[in-house]
C-alpha cells in the first residue's frame, strides 16, 4: 500500500473517531487521548496529523460547513 494511502486512511480514522466522540460527549469533554485510542492511532502520532484539537474540529465540521454554504 502506498505511503499516502496509509496516511489518508489514518487521517480518515482520526476524523471519524473525533466526529463520533464529539457528537456523543461534546467537543469540550473529549480529550485528544480518547480520540487517539478510539482511532487506534498513537497519541504522539495523532499530533502529526492535527497539532491541536481545534484543527481537528475544523476538519470534522468542514463537510457540514461546505454543505451549508452550497445551500446559501
């Protein structure tokens, strides 16, 4: 499997896990450690994809915001 495909898959796993946890518990109650655990990505490695939880939230919300923009 090419390296980029692996990285895309990891990023997708992180995003899906974060979205699920944010929905279940709320953004403020979900630490990066829990997102890392749920996605199966090491905590130190998750920061290679998202330097902070705010950056992760932006990517989680990006499709929703794009859909809202298209509706306007």
